[in-house]
């Protein structure tokens, strides 16, 4: 006798899934009667991310890594295909209110800690911003104080401005803002690339300990294979908008595809 299979539990669903993802951009027109050419950034990607997975996305410049992350993070809509989070559709073009559930589950850190922080806002206001926007209940000052401690920044940082901090500290501020609401998924687009090698190693450690403590699912873009080897358990290799290799991070020890071989050969070694 067979037992009827139970309905899938929310946690058994992929925390994130992209199906048939395409993204094209229309470039500026070349003349009054000539439409601009179309550039394909993501060209048919299917990808699922299991809860708690740490996915690294690597590939040469222009291969579509940032575009893919923007699609998965719901920051941009695909030209075709769908993104779901725990089975629910993520609609980048939906209203802020309709997407609040997804924003609560996600945080994003970008490459440039100079450009991503508003220079006119105090650090405390910057970090508290998602708490306000997402209408998280509780004592926001206390939540900000706790996250500052968590990322190893002085608590008096709340009253200071971003320019008063070093590049590594600014990236910690950006990370604090990305996790202050305790998301389930943390996206990073080259979050360590602007940092020197010593600071980079510390920020890698911070990502790892946050992922451990908060049980985060990580989706991390890096052109640096070493960062992915240190931080991720899974890797997807992109070339020309497609995934050419995907699997456990150990595949980087024995790459099968020419693109992966070239990336591994060019990898700088971290101290
Ligand atoms: N907003 C846009 N408008 C036009 N073309 C774009 C846009 N965003 C990306 N592209 C193009 O899509 C392709 C993929 O870009 P993307 O930024 O995703 O690559 P990447 O792998 O992140 O590159 P890098 O390693 O240099 O950051 C490139 O050819 C890029 O020029
Ligand atoms: Mg990029």
C-alpha cells in the first residue's frame, strides 16, 4: 500500500528558483531611423537554490553575473522567465507593498561601499532604513546597536557619516544594513572586490559567521574564485549569459569547461 505523499513543506521548496530566465537590453538607437541593437545579458538560465546553500556565481566580465543577481533579488524584471522564493512569485515590477514579504526575506550588498551609502545620512539612519521601510516592529535603535556590534563597528558609529569610515568599515555598514532585518537570503555582488586583500579576508570571515549565525542562504557574485572557494558550497559558472558548469564548489579543483579552466588559471591566491 502506498501512502499519499504529503504536500511539500515550505522549507522543502527551493528558497529561490529562477526558471527560463532571459534578460535583454535595448541599447541606444544609432540614428533617427535605426533602432538600437539588443544585447542579451542572461540567455536562458534555470537555477534553484536550496535553503541554507551558499551559491557562488563566477564568470568573466560581462557574462551576466550582476544581471542574474538583480533578477534573483527582484531588483529587475526578467524579459522572460520567472523567479520564485519558497514557491511564491517574485515580481520586480510589483508595488513596494506587494513585494514587502520578499524584501523582508532578502538583503543585498553591492561592490562599492562608497557609492552604496548616502553621504548625507548618518550611519544609524542608513542602517535603520530597511527597518522603517519594511515596517519591522520593535526598538529600531536597539536593533541597529546590536547589528553594529555584530559587524564589529563601534556603537557610536550611529551618529557619524559614511565618509568618516575606511572602505572596509563602510562595507561593514552596508552589510549591517543588509542584515539588520534578519533576512533569510543575502545577495552579494562583488562585495569584497573593492577591498584590499587583508580587509577582504576579514569581510569574508564576517560573511561566513553571519551566514552561520543567521542560517542565511548566500548568493554571491565574485570574479575571484578564491572568495567563492572560501565561502561557498556550490558554484555556477556563467559564460555569455548561460550557466556552463554548476555543482559543488569542489568542481573548481577539476574544471571541465574551458571558461572555468581559464577562470581558475587566472585566480589570484589569497594569503
Ligand atoms: N542596464 C544595462 N543596459 C545595457 N546593457 C547592459 C545593462 N546591464 C548589463 N548590460 C550588458 O549585459 C551584459 C552582462 O552584464 P553584467 O553586468 O550582468 O555582467 P557581469 O558578469 O556582472 O560583468 P562584470 O564582471 O564586469 O561585473 C554585458 O554585455 C553588459 O554590457
Ligand atoms: Mg557585475
